[in-house]
C-alpha cells in the first residue's frame, strides 16, 4: 500500500502496538509503562508509525531479554512546542559506545547471526525522516538503559 498520511494520534498508535506485543512482553517478564500526555495529531501514515513504534519496542525487548533484574519499557509521549515526542526507554544494558553512531546504518546489528537483520532501525529512521521528523538513540543519563526518541511535527501539516 502506498503511504496514506492524515492527522493521527500518536497515543493511539502506541496503544495499538502495546496491545499487539503486550502478551509477548509479559512472557519475557518485561513490564510496560505508558506516559501518554495529550498531544496534537501528527500528519502521518498510521501503519508506518506503528511499524516504527513496534521496531523500537522490539529492540528494547531484545536488549533486555537476557538480563536479570528489572526489565521495563516506558513509552512516553510529550509535546515540545510544535514537536510531538515519542520516547521509548528501556532498562537494558544500554548502547555500546562503538554502536552509537552506527545505529541507523542498514544491516548494522549487535545481535548474534540469525537474530536480527539490522534493518529495523534503518527502516524506522527512513520512515521518520520521510515524515519530516528525527529519530535518535542514546544512553539514558538517569539510569542504565537506552532511550530512542522520535520527533514529529505536531498539528496539521500537509
């Protein structure tokens, strides 16, 4: 299907992904938190947005899968001026320094062979960029883990 953009709720897309993957996260003993501030609609293709959210949550899930201790994914929506922000925070091991500037390279993966194509973040980056947004990944400063931030123009943009 060609992308079909219209005003859509970021919170709605997050909720759909949580419904889709919630059981799997539970099986992996990962708790999911949502902090969804009210936010103007973003001009986007819903399926593509869901794909981005799903990719980011699955990456967090895989990062935490083999670790003991707290496993939590937080999906947070907030607004900063004319920008809608979606943050995906995890309590995993964080991003290795040498991986930080290659996160969005096609086929770059830190996963063992057969466990990931290295395309999820690259595809997500492409989708966000096409939506006139930004996607960045970094290590959390408040604790261990990573944070991925999707920035999209808020309000109606044709």
